C-alpha cells in the first residue's frame, strides 16, 4: 500500500477527509438524505422497485413508447420518425408521457417493463409475446434490426456501428450524469467535479471532431442509429439545445461536430421526433403525447 493511499484511508476513517469548498466530512457509512438540495432530490433514491400501483395506458399502434423528450427519449422518437419517413408503416407508435419529475417511472407497470425505472421504454405489441425493450440504445438497435434499416448489414460495418452506439451510451454518464449534473443541476458550483467532467466532455467532443473531419456521418457515408444516438447528446450540446454550455465549453471550436449536428438537425424526421413527449422549452415546440402523424403535423 502506498503512503498516499494509507494516509487517505486513515483520514477517511478518522472522519477528517473534507471537501475544501463544502467542509463536508466523510461519514463512516453513507446514508441517504432526501434533503441533498439537488434538482432531482425529490425523486432520486438508492432503492429499486416500484413505489405505487399504476397501470400504463395502451394505444392502438403496434409500438407503445413510454418516455419524455430528454436526450435519451429523443433518440427513440427521432428513430421512429425516421423509420416512418422511410416507409416502414409497422413503426407507427403511441408515445405516452412519463413525468419523471413526479416519480411516474416508479409506477408498478412501468417498473415491470423496465426494472431500472428510467425512460425511455418501448413495448412492441406486434411481437409474439409483447416485447419490452429498455435502454435507449438497445431500443435503437432493436428497431434497426426489426425493420432492417439505419444500420450497416455487413459484419464490419455492423460492429463499427455498435462500437459507436456503446461509446455513446457510456459517454452519456460523463456528459449528462457528470457535466450536466454539476454544471446545471447541483445546488452550487463545485470546482473539482466541473473541472473533471468539462475536461472529459471536451475530450469526447474532440474524439468526434477528429472522426467527423474525415467522414460525413459517424460510421462513414451513411446516416445510422449511431448518428441518432450521438446527435441526441453531443449534437444537441453544440447546438445549444441542452445545458446552455456552448460558451463555457467553447463548442464552436469543434467545427466538424457543428457541421454534422446542423446537417442532422435539418432532417424532417429529426424535427418531428424532437417535439414528441416534450413538456418544456418554448410552447410551440411541445407535443405532450403522439398517437398519429397528424399530431405532429398540427405543430409544424
Ligand atoms: N442508459 C439509459 C439512461 C436512461 C435515463 O437516465 N433516463 C432518465 C431521463 S434521461 C430517467 O428516466 N431518469 C429518471 C430517474 O433517474 O429516476 C438509457 O439510455 O435509456
């Protein structure tokens, strides 16, 4: 054991390891305090499972989506609109709002579909047994396979696309769970986590910028589910649609990411999917639920 780690452990267990900003003293055993002051303090909890009985509504279409227009939710509504635009009528869907601020992700039916209690969740009622799919990138992959579109078919192209899809899923913890949380939602600015997550978010932007300097889309010449997943987070970040951090992170300097993000935001299906289950932002961009194409047409 190094001198550094033994000193740190000693300090931890004698309760003297403090955050220099908050004077936080590390307790011996962490305990849940519902009053931590963060933006989601009222819903965050260290326990899984449902908190109340609640049936989920079911509409008439083969695909039922339970979601909210966060970057993870937007991935799926954009994908469904892209599939419909490509002529896949089987991708017709009902999109129901799950208000996570009110704890609706802890309702009994929802938890049955997704034991992890997070939006988005898809229920495919056209499958033999009704098939629930959770995790936004798993939903993209499921839909791409079901309809045979927006994902390369050859083995090398397929695995490259999966690599970027998994990359996005893991990057979201740094950008959303890390940077976004400490920059936008924490009760007060804290230098250490903001530095750590701003640095990692910028490094990931640089990864994308170098990639997109040499290619039109994430996986080459064709738009795929990897673009949909990454645009929903990093595309929206550089376009100023999430976290209002374009100046703070100097996102204009990633010129290739900006070119790509702008190009994708102009796709009609992206514009359509982006408004679905949206209950924040400008009123004219909000469509609480979607049950028919005309619901979106009425807003456009
Ligand atoms: N890895 C998951 C993350 C889903 C996720 O974090 N969803 C958030 C909204 S973006 C949520 O439902 N939060 C509610 C909660 O944490 O209780 C995915 O990509 O689907």
